[in-house]
C-alpha cells in the first residue's frame, strides 16, 4: 500500500498532467479506503481510473465506469508500480473510451 502523502499526490500530478486528480480523504475512524481518482480528459466524470486501498491495506488500481470496474490483477505497493500500472491501463483503454464518448455522446 502507498501512503498518499502530499508529496505522492504532487508526484502523481506531475507524472499525469493531463488528468484531473481527486483525492478522497480517508474515513475519520481509520486510514483505510484512501482513494485517488484520475479523470480522463474530455470524457464523462463517470469514467475514471482509481487507486485505492482496501480493508486489508492492499493497493488496487481500477478503471471505474458506470458502477462497474476493471481491476488490475496485482497488488500495487510502490509508487513505481502505480506509475507503470496506470500508464499501462491508460495506454490500453483511453483511446477506446474517448472514441466511445465521441460516438455515443
């Protein structure tokens, strides 16, 4: 699991400057369920990439859309792993998502 410090968030903004980042603060009773969302430029805010921790403190990267998700099948526990995974998923899905949005509005 990556502890999402201000420094980490700044690094993510620098690494993915075209994406709007939203940090969802952890619940008041603990440090689980930390979430960073990466909104795809020019696409509905209902579709986004998300890094989060689960109740077992496992780092997870997902593509979230309309109530469903595609989860990357490995735990993400280092910033370099997060960069690589997000870059891979963005390269794989972004163009198809943007084409779908243009076609279907």
